[in-house]
C-alpha cells in the first residue's frame, strides 16, 4: 500500500486562505443584503430536508466542492433562515452579532484549543478571568464577584446553563436530598429556572409546585414580597434552596426588587447561609454598562450569583453568558471532579483556575476571545452608545404607539422593550401579529401575562429594539408596517 493510501485530503493552507476570504466576503454581503431580505422566508416544514441529499458524500469533494458549498449557502440555507441579524428583527430578544464578535469566533475556531484546565491552554483561562473581571466593573457589580477576591466569573453558553450551575451549588450548600429542596422565583421568571430544577433533580416537571415555587407578581411585574415570603415556607419537609430574582423578565422586561429577597428569607425563618440568591439579568444586564440604567441593581450585594448574556444586547456573537459567583469555592465544591487523566501539577498545587470545575461540560472553547475583541473594538463608550440607541428608539416607538388611539401600551416600556396591543382585544392583537409577520418586513413576537391591578391574563405584542444593525429608519418602517397591518386587521 502506498504512503498516500490513507490521505484524508485536508485543506491546504492556500485553499483555506482563499475560501476563508471568500466566506468572509459572503458574510459581509449577507449582512448588507439584510436591508432587503424579508426577516422570515416562507419555508414549509421539510423544505430544507428535501433540498439536502439523504446521505453523506462518499468521495471527497475537495477543493472543487467549495463553489457548490457557497452556492448551497445561497440557495438552500440563507433563504430558509429567520434573519436574526436583520435590522428589522424585533422579536424575542435580538441576539446580537458583530464583526468583532464573529472574528473572535473565527480565531477561537482556528486556534482550536480546549481550555478545560488552565494547563491545557493557560491563555484561554487567564484571558477569560480578566474579561470577567473587566465586565464585573463595566456592569458595576460589587468587588466580591471579581477573581481578585473570593469570587469570579466564567463564560457559560447560555443563561440556562448558568441557572443549572447556580442551582447545583445551591443544592450542595443547602445539603440533604434534592427532593427536599425547592426553587422560588417569579411567575414571570424564564422557563430555564424551572428546567434547572428539573435537571438538578429537585422537580418532577414544570408543574411541580412543591419544588418550583412561583411567586405572584404585582402591578409593576415584580415578585409580590408577601407571596414571596409565603412561597419560602417549608412545605411537607421541602424547603427552598435557591431564590431567583429576575432583572428584566423575558415577557415584559419587569424587574424584581432584589432587596425583598433577603428580607423574605429572614421572615420565612430560613437560614440565609443555606439559601442561594441567583440574579438572572440575561437581557437587561447589558444595560448596566450605563449608569442611568443601574437603578434595578439595588441590593445586588445580596446575590450569590449573577448572570448577563452579552449575546443578547452586548454585541457579542452567540453564545456568551457571563456568570459570576461571590464564592467560587461554593461552585467548584459542587462541580469539581478530577479523574487521574486530568491531574496536573498546576491543579494539584491549587495555583490556578480550572474552568471545567465551573460548568457542566468538561471541554470548552476559547469564547473569551470574542468578548475581548468586542470590548476592545467598541470600548465601554461604544457599548453604552449601543444600549442608549436601543432605549431611545424604543422610547420613540412607544410614543408613536401611545399616540394612535387604536393601540394601547398596558405595561410600561422597559429599556428597549415595548409591549403593546390593539384596544380591540386579544383576538385582534393576535391577528395583527400574524398579519405583520406574514408580510415579512418586520418580525415581532408575543406573550401573555397578567396585567394591571386586576392581573388579567392579557395578550401582548413584544417589540424589542436592540439588533446590532437597527437604526431609526428601521423602527420608523416597522411602525408604518404595524399601522398598515392594523388597517388590514381592523378594516
Ligand atoms: C431573563 C432571561 N433569562 C434566561 C433566558 C434564557 O437564555 P439562554 O438562551 O441564554 O438560556 C432568557 C432568554 O430570553 C431570558 O430572557
């Protein structure tokens, strides 16, 4: 057998350079094309599957394949996406991407290091530690959350993973059988909190009210402190191990009052040392770079952990959740395990951070690079400008909605999020959303939440400003579209 019998056909450096340049061009062209593309195509289930071969290629396409790959990106992939980077994407919370963020992803992939241990790539760990300390300062977190004290931060993929890690640490600290422990959070908390309770073995399912204590919200959307205290009771031997405060709820951007949490824990007669306080600021937390948006952080010094997703509003390309703990030992005590094959001198000496002890998976890529690139490119000023622009545009949009008597804004705007509806009611508002999204020029999403003093469950259309490329003209265009869709719905 010849020496090349098992040549897999790796890409040559020259071909990588050529195709890499071509794909960077492709991405830049794609971003430019977003002005014109509908935000959502009219893909039917199975359309993409039909366009793809049913089995993997047997013979290598090699360097000749790349023309076809790029053609398929244009023909099969791009037309069948929801364009999250579109400047007319106002649904859910936009997931920011940015040039510096994408380049950080690219370099991370190119380096291809696994930073599971400090020793498996020291720069991966130390860059991440420094970035999390920078971000703690930028977002005005207490010093206690920095690695220079007993705390520190880590990049998780998502806020959901952060919630799992917080709960696992809380469970360990509380002690006892997981089935004797509960989580308390707002009825408006993100579903990832209930999911964390399921993953961590506390709850049977999302409806398990013994182990997932949902707290009613008041007119402002914050947890009602009286009901919070009630929900912290020990019921049938089950006691809360973690209370989650949400800063910026997913539905309406409401803020829990953090100060109410330690008070309720004390009033319920629980040992504060055995109840973990986690603050989920996945979306709104990015706004804390602006001093004028830090009001809801009052009481943050009571938190044991905090998470913020720069991949939502902080210009860092998905995925990037920043997760800080006040006591890193509490986290690593819950998640550390060292099989022989991972032992090394630096770890044994206790001289380093091994981030595999701060997360569920072992392996981890170098996500800190994209954070570093974004922070250096934009600086704090650029990040503040991005947030302020989003808030200003949302405020303008809100004023236009309020001025049109067919519409109402039943809950106050929160930062870049406006929740509105047709006065004609839930059905009409639902039809408006469908009509809008069918037209395809803008994308919005919806929620159903208790509203006002009566807390009647109400259908709301959510308009979230914050996509990287959104400018005033896109918001103006969106409002024109919404009015035209309302004309069609109301006749
Ligand atoms: C307040 C809040 N927490 C958690 C999440 C979940 O985020 P992730 O996708 O990072 O798990 C979201 C998502 O929108 C959110 O709004």
